[in-house]
C-alpha cells in the first residue's frame, strides 16, 4: 500500500466544509486567483483508489471536487524540490545527467516555456539519485482515467471499462 499525494481543484468551499474535511483527512488548502486547491495524502493500492477514497471523504464533508490537477513543475521548481541547482537540472534535461543515474530524464509534460514536467515523473526518476519525496503520484495516464471517472461519477454517467480487451466498450462504475 502506498501513500499518494493528490492535488484537487475544488469549488469554492465553505469554512465549515473545510473544517469537516480536516477531521477525516490530512489536507492543505490554497487559493490561486479564483482557483481553489486541496492537497491531500491518501493511502491506497493505486492512484484511482486513492482518488476515489479521498473524493468520497471530501464530498461527505460538503466539498465539490472539480478535477485532479496535475502537479506540474518547471526547471526552477525541480531544482528547489530536489535541492539542486538549475544548472544540474539543465544537464539532466539535456542528457548530461549525473553518473549513476540509470534512467534518462523524463520527457516533459509540455514544452511550453522551456518545458514543464509532472512532479510524479521527476520524483520517481530522482529516487535513483537518492532524492525526491516518499509519496507516490499519479502518472499521465492515471490523470486521464481519474478525471474521466470524476466527470462520470459526478454526473452519474456510466464509465467505460478500460480493462476490457475484447475490442468492445463496456460501461460500468
């Protein structure tokens, strides 16, 4: 069982709903302009199960989950989180990585502004250097599946079964 760090975008919460949620789940609340975010830590066997468990807890407290937001980081963010220099990050990005790092640096999530990466990809890679967090994070595919589930669950729509390999879509919850 792993502990997943999840960053939720939520509708503007009431003070009472936040306090109720804090009773049942560890969270950090932040506002960026009109965007309200909650970071939560949830133990589960998979990112989807962690999200389902956390979402149910947040909903029971009266919060509305909009989506699971990607934890995106720039080169500067990577340097700060890994306690390295921007020059070291630049070397990793270009492939002139540190000796002993068996895997190549993760591909960027987007190339906007010189590249942004999913923190989970960087965190997983950095463990080979003895750096990074102890938490697990969703990957790119996990975000797509989780946000699809959140939309379908909130609207009570059937969700496609992506584990079906017969070539025909099946719906299920």
